[in-house]
């Protein structure tokens, strides 16, 4: 497992009280880590410690917050752990499991590249309502059932996009997926776009599996990128309803059911 981590030598979220509940990993190590964290961060209420997720690090849950420490608790790591082999944001997945109603869009790892950085720094704030009429069909990947229609700006290595894909598929929604390469996934997007079966290719891409490369007009992906940059889409997913209403970030299925029917 190869991981990208953001390291900070301070605690960014300290909660009242100090108490440990479920633990995973070597019992002696977990107990020692729990005790050391409680000593060094006495105002932090520890709700879960897991020393089996990341090599050389223990994951500490403090309420709805996650951080990491080394087994001797000399260093505290704040940020997202990204598995470079499976292309999964491990921290985002855990935060989503802790709080399914989280409205956070996927953060961009450090290796995402200059294009993503430019989107974050140069883009205007995203509008609440937009028109998609000028976007070419060549950048659209169509899949789904016969339910309400939604357009999704996504990245195939985005953990929240993967969860959204599963939710929309289960709901029978009709989806127009417009990939934008926030996490360096242009090659994957082109493979999906050029695949003969879009629905199967989207499933394969989100599963992290290889897709045979095809040949087709992929210029529409450039239009997706430009549109996202101009409209301030700095993360994924971004959902756009047929009436132009915009939602930034992942939303739970209950919200989607109401929103796709025209709710706020």
C-alpha cells in the first residue's frame, strides 16, 4: 500500500473529555497509543483507535474528526491518507462511514497536479444555477435507468463520486456523467468515454479496474474541464439538475430523492 499523507505537527480539533471506546490492532499497542494520546491531548475525547489500517500509523477518531499518530505518539498527522495503488481516499471513506450525512466534497491530494491547483485558486465561486446547453455531447457519458435525470461532474478516482455512483444506480436515476480530471484521471475518462458500453465502463472505472483503450472524439472532456474551471468547480462531485440547480459535494440518498424531484 502506497499512501500520500499531509503532515502537521499539531492537533486541529480538540474535543472535551478523554475516553477510549472500540479499538483495533495489536491490543498492547492500541492501549499504549490511547493512553499517550489522552496524556498529550487531555481535552480530546477519543472514540475509536485503529492501528491496523495504515502501516506505521494509528488512526484516531475523536467524534467526527480523524487524525493519525505514530505508535509512540511523537508525531500527529492531520490530513487525508490516499492509497496510490487502489486510488482510494481512505480518510474520506472513513469520514463518510462515520457521518453518512457529510456534505464535504472530495479534497484534492497533493499529487493532483497544476490543473487542479489552478481551479482552486483562479476560479470564481460556483453559481447556484447554471446552464449546460453549450457543453458538447462528446464529453458526456450516459448511463442509468429511467428515473429522474441528473448531470454529474466527477472524477473516477474520487471516493465520494464512487459512493454517489452507487446511490444513483440503486435509485435508477438517469445520469449524464461529465468527468473532470481533478485526481489525474484523464486517461481513465477517455477509456470510459470511448468504451462501447458506458454503463459497464463506469462500473469498471469506479471499481479501480483497467478499461481497454478505445478511439473516439474525446475533445468534449476538454470542454468539461474548461466549464468546471470557469464555474469554480474545485472538487467533485458536482451535481446539476435539469433546471440548472447546482449541488456541490456528496449528498445522501434521502436528499437526492427529494432534490431530483425538484426539492431544495
